[in-house]
């Protein structure tokens, strides 16, 4: 398959190029496009055969549900049985933006989108290119992250090219993404509102509207045995090529453990990559050292994480030793991604 790569400026959208992308969507093809979270791999969400191509291109397990992306709340109405009042309030507050709502699906939604469940995940992205693509296509667009399943999510068009060149019809290069982590997934289909995946909208922000909000227990553990209601719950995700260990605890103890283990691994001939922060970078003297950003600015850490994992993939690293971050606000989402990238290999120090 020939992949066409086009550059589109979010603030000066080329209608001609967008029309080409829309035709691909309407004809059952695949278009990778930027959102404010990560790049998405899009297909007509109401066309079962088109959606099947997403699973084939990514190598994605069929029991892993997809998110439908919309450009208006009006589009949501045909996809769900009803929009509960709490969902309407949250949509008004947080859309467009990095949050997905899980609601009871209508019959129009294909089973392949929901993995046969009675719920559907829906999001309105903030990125202007994404919104325009959905609006012009006049259909919900199914779009998981535009990467090979299990690999670090793509935050630039080059990441998409590395994974999906020759597997999709078009890649829209809209520059680097802003948030850098996939959307928060909030289940509003039952009696208890529950975060199934942490992301750019934090529990603290949601608690201002939903005081009784809960967090699913699978967020900070490996997902074996889970029947996924949401992307990111069950399977190994975001994984670099090298083995990865995340250290969790007080920062001075984390630094000491990484320094000691770097020495130990180097003694047995292993090349070591160290993922640290601005505050600690100068405390390491061995290994390939790369900072995620400042602990005082978790948004920067979130934005850089996946790019760092892909950078280390190109450095012939045998093992990655990573500093964990505090489990508050955006730190929960960051640690969720790091834990899954490390296949649950987290050491408390």
C-alpha cells in the first residue's frame, strides 16, 4: 500500500488536502491524524470493514474496544441510548478535550467498535485538524493510537511513519501533540462514575463535578484476566524494545537505587538507559541519561514520555531504569503508562 504523507497547519488548514483525507475515510480507508493527546489511526466508525483494517494495520487484539471521535454533541445522540445528565455536564465542561466518556451504545454502533459490549467510548478531540476531518467526513471516526499495538504511542508524525508506513493510506503531519498521553476514559454507563484510564483530565478536576468518582483498580496493575471496557486496560502497552524497570518511592531512594543498579548492570556488560527528571539529571554519571522534564511541571513529563521511550529504542539500550513520579494529579496517568511500558516491573524503594 502506498502511504501519502501531507503536512497541514492546524491554524491554517488546507481544505484541498483535507478533502483528500475525507475521501479516503468515506471510501473505507485509513488516515492517521494528529489530536491533542497522541496521533490517531482513523477510519469510518460506522463501517465495519473499514474498522477491521485498523486492527489489521496495528496488529491490535479484537477484544480491545475502540473510541469513536465526534465533532459535536449532536453526533453523540445517535451513538448512545441516552446522554445522562452528568455526562452532559461533563461534556460542556471538558469537551473538546482529552477525555472519553463510556455510555450505553445504540444499535447503530458496530460490535467491532465495542468488542461486543453494551457500551461505547466517545471523545471530542480539541485539535482543529481532527475536528475538521470528522466534520467534513460527517461520520464518527474510530481512532486508536496510530502505532503498532504495544509500542509507545506516537506524539509526532515521524513516530507514525516509523510504525505504519505502507499500512495506511494517508498520514497527516500536524506537528507534535500537546498533551502526550491518551485521553482519560470515564465510565458513565453505570451507577458509579469510574475512571477506567487516567489521562489529561485528572481525578482532581473531575471530583469537582463528581464527588463520588472512583478509579478502576486495574489502573496501577497489570491487566491479565481483565475483560477490557476501555482501551489501555488489559494489554501490554507503550513498551520500548529494552527491558524497563520503574522505581517508585522517595526521590533520594530512587536515585540511589538507580545508581547502584546502573553500576551492577554495567559490570555484566549491559548498556543502561536512565529516564530521570531535571532535578536529578546531574546525580547520574553513567548510562545514557535523558530527562522527562521537571517534577514541578508534570505536563512536560507527560508530553515527553513516549518520545523518550522511542528515542531509547534507537540507542541499542539493554535495560531502562526509570524514575517514578508522585501519584497525584497527572502523575497517576504518567505512572499508569510507565507501569504498562515496564510490563508491571515496578520496584518500591
